[in-house]
C-alpha cells in the first residue's frame, strides 16, 4: 500500500515504456498503492502513459493579488517583527510588489521582457535578507543608502539573472522609482489604488491584499493598456490552435467538398502562382564580386530552396491524393487544410500567422529579387523581405567602405535617419547608403512631424515606420 515517487521523468524516457508495461501487467494487491511521476512537458513522452494517468499541473494564479498572496504566504510573523525600524515593513512590501511585477510582466511576452527570465522566490528571499542586513548596519542619522539598495536590487539580486541591456535598464528604473524616501509617505502609490499598507500582523496584510482588484490594468506594471489586447489575443490564438490540433482528422460523410478535394484545389492554385526557378547567369553579368550582389546571390539561393521544396511537396501531395503514390505528406495535408504552414516549409523559410499570408509574402519577396535582377537596384528596399537583414546592412557597410579611400571596415558603423516620406514618395536612391521600409513599431507610436517616438494610440497595436535612410559613417 506504499507510494512510489519518480522525479524528472523527462530525463529517462526509455524507462517510461518499461514503467507502463509494469503498471499494465503487474497484479497490484493493495488498493491504496500509487505511482507519482513528475516531469516537464516533452514531445517524446509516451502518450499511453499520460492517458492512463490523472494529471496535475502547477500553474501559478495570475495577477498582483494572487502573486502577493503567494509571496506573503512564505513569510512568517517572526520575519515581520525582525526589525523595530519603521522603514522595515514598507520596504518588505515594496520588494514583494516588485517581485509580483517582474513575474507578471512575463505574460506580456517581448513587451514585458525582451528575454523571459526565470525569476523565483529565491530572488525575493535574497533581497529581503539584504534589506534586513542593510537596516541592521545603517546609521540612523544618515538613513538608508538608496544607491546601495538600487544597485543590489537592480544589478545583483534581480539584475543578476538579466542578460539584456534594455531589460537591465528597466529593472534599474523600477528600483529607482520604487526604492526612495517617498515610499514612507502615506500618499505613495505604485499605481492608483495600489498603496503600501501599514500593518502589524500577517493577517492584516492578507486582508489588504484581498481588497486589491482581481484583474490588473497593464499600467500597474508600467505597460500601455494595448499590451493587454496583445496578451488576450495571443492567449485566444493559442487555445484555438490546440483545439484545431486535437480535432479528428477523418472527413465525415456530410455534404460539401472533402478535405482531400479542398487541399487538391489549393495545391493546384499555389503551383499555378509559384514563380519559376532563377537563372544564375544573370547574376554573373551584374558583377558577382560586388558586395550587394554577393548578398543578393545568397538570398536567391535560399529563395530557390523554398521554391523547390514547395514545388516538390505540392506535386507529391497531388499525386498522393490521386492515389498514384503513397501518402507521405499527411502532415502537410492537415496543415494546408487548417490554413497553417507545414513544418517542412517553415524550417527553410519564415514565420507567418496563416498560410495565405505566408504565400503572399513568398510572391512579394520573389518580386523584390526578380526586379533587382532584371531592372537594377530598387530605390527602396523592403528590409523585412530578406532572410538575412543583418547581412544586407553588412553588405551596405562594405560598399560604403570600398567607395571611400582610406576607410577600414572595422571603424565604419551604421547610422540611420527616419525620413518623413513613405515608400511611394521616394523616386530616386540616396547618394550614399540605402533606403529601407517595412519596419513596424510595437508598444509605441510615431510622430511623423517631429520624427520621434510617442506613446501608443489606444487600440492601435502596430505602427508602420516611414522610410529609413541607412548609411555608414567612419568613426575615426
């Protein structure tokens, strides 16, 4: 009647099949016997084992109220009473609020943090320990050394995990704004309605935390209300994606076209619109040692690969639907039917929300390359239509270096200037450098008159940037 606990089973997948066999064949006498296994999600985990198991997942509740409740449930009364100084409890609560904020910002994806970090309770406890030691050592007359607190929290305790410069800047900003003399003022709030309570016991803290709103505005975490729209749409898309994935794949006997007929029609349509293969001889004629033409050749090689894979896959799919060859493209068939990009295509190409957008982009990218080959360099380049935009800027830098005698590539840096014109208004290329378009801003707006960033307009999530002039400058 004992229990068996197997931990981190995603590291021993071979044994899982053995375990399944044992569980299905062994005669277990005692009703109270249980096998517990803990695992991280893994694509190769045996499905049969999951199907016979009862599953528990540990998803932390969302929102400041839930997060603060979770944080304070790890604190005991002794920790609250550890210092008699009046600064101790407000500082403890501020660290707890910062802890909730850094955790909650993660759900907003790249708008919250450029890189999702694994902040956990160890960071919180280490910060509390530091604050406690600092208060024990500090001179009452001089008060708290806020610079030390900012550095320890923004650079060491929480900042120690952060690898991105802009994320570090954000953390330091939180530390500066929330850790200063103002937090001891009774009017201080993190955001309207989120104050620092004056409490003596843990129960009073819990009582105050329960009075906070169940749903938080993104403004509490220093984000624009638009961030919530993005978060909600991503969550909805994810749910719908899972529902589509687990739908039965057999077609019913109802009226209307079958799955195969729909996919066959789409495959024919795509094959008809698919551009022809590229001619290499044309590139050599353009001057194959010019850095921009070398870049163009690399892009065309990758584009050619996509076109070839696409053509072969669609032709095989048509033959398989007709029954001429064995269906090896079942995955592609399901994906095309659901208007999603088959994995084989995605691996050699780019990401897109639906198959329609992806195919349109394929035609547009191809149009840019073929225009460049047959009609000469475009006046304005569609930057997001390249596989390797970094390579494009490097080629531009090399071109500028070669055009100036005495310049060295190592000392040449890229600069940019956002213009006021749109792509249609540009009639000639710049005297030096390149014009690019196709960049979008997320989480900010653009003031065209003064050419600078502004706050986002409510409900407008993405703003196109006008044409940008990229040029190279010799730093020496």
